[in-house]
């Protein structure tokens, strides 16, 4: 799983909600599987703030400039909880507040830790809140922190740039949000073992060893579903690309050995 669903692009820290920049990076769906496409969206209040952004996987694989889209007056509603804070990060950069209702009693606390009622449950408090820094909401009155939960509706950013990536194997993937060749944000996504999207294609590394000595076997031929896919390298391994998710048969041959489907070992099938 990725650690965050929304990240402030313009700040170096990676703590969710840290900073109130007007550009946010959204990981659209944080449930991951081998072969399932990962979608990233960089949101901003204006298209010009996205012009020079690009996304890169690893050290040398660019995902390109991405697809830029502008939408019209799209609203978003969410619940946010203040926990002794002056402001809180929204999921998207916000143009303006449409409505805000207290879901609980809201308490405001001054510098001397004295609490008083800011709003009662069910009351409309939109006029008491203000947008801060493009993607945060806080109270208009200065010098207080808030405690309580609010249901807020707002017009979100009209512009986003989108990138896609499809993982072909399990493991850790590092993505870099770039602007003019400078890294703005690093995102780590972990694809778990054993979770493969049905109908997808994945890459698998198959390694061959002697059953008794465990010595790696170079130049062994590997057949998947009856089709020869190549020979193992000096490390005894072969990268097999574009295997469909599901069950497969495997046969391994090498001079001086029985073919793998002629021995007594349970090594003739595997599942991805």
C-alpha cells in the first residue's frame, strides 16, 4: 500500500496534510495488485501550475508529461476533523467553500488552552471558515486552534495532469514527481505478493537449481504452456514477460538431466 492518498507537491515533507500548497498529487486508488493500473493525478487551481510537471518511475523511466485536463465547477464533499489544529488539509485544492456543517460540537482553544464553543452540532459554519494556501481550511479568527468534525463541500481545482503505470511484478516501486528536472516529491508504492488482477499480464523471473546440490543451472530451456520461452543465464534465471494471470504448466530441460516433467517432483505447474 502507498502511505498516502494525497500529497502536497510543493513541500519536501511527506506527512499527509503538512503544508497548504495549491498543487496536490492524488493516488486515485490505493488498493494495489500485480497487473492493476496505478493512476496518479496532479491537481492545481490553474493549468499553468501543471505545465512543467512530469512523472518518472525509478531512475530512468519517464511516464511523460501526462494528460492535461480542465473540468468545470466540480464540487467535492468530505468530512474533516480538527484535532487541536489551526487548519486542515483538504483532498483537493479548493476554489471556494459551498457549505460547511458541524458534525460535532466544535471547540476553539486559545493560546492559554482555554476552550470555548465555536459551533454546535448541526450548525452552518461556512462563514466562519476561510480557505488557506489553496488546499487548507481554517477559521477566520486568528489565535485559536479547533477541535471537532466538519462536513464541508467546496469547488475543487479545475485542472489536473494524469499519469498511469501498470506493475508487472510484486515489490517496491518508486515514483518521482518532477518539475524542470527537479524532484518535487517521491512516492513509494508496494505491490504485494500473491495479488494479481484477473486477466492481466505480468513478468516473472524463473530460476533453476539442481535439486540436490542447489547449484544454479545455466543454459536450461524453459517451456511455459508448451512454448519455449528461453534459456537461463549465468545466474540460472530467465525473465519471462507478459504471463497471463492464472495457472500455467512449466517444463525445464537441460543436457545431463531428466526433463522436469519426467521426474517425481511436484514442479510442473505454477500460478501467477
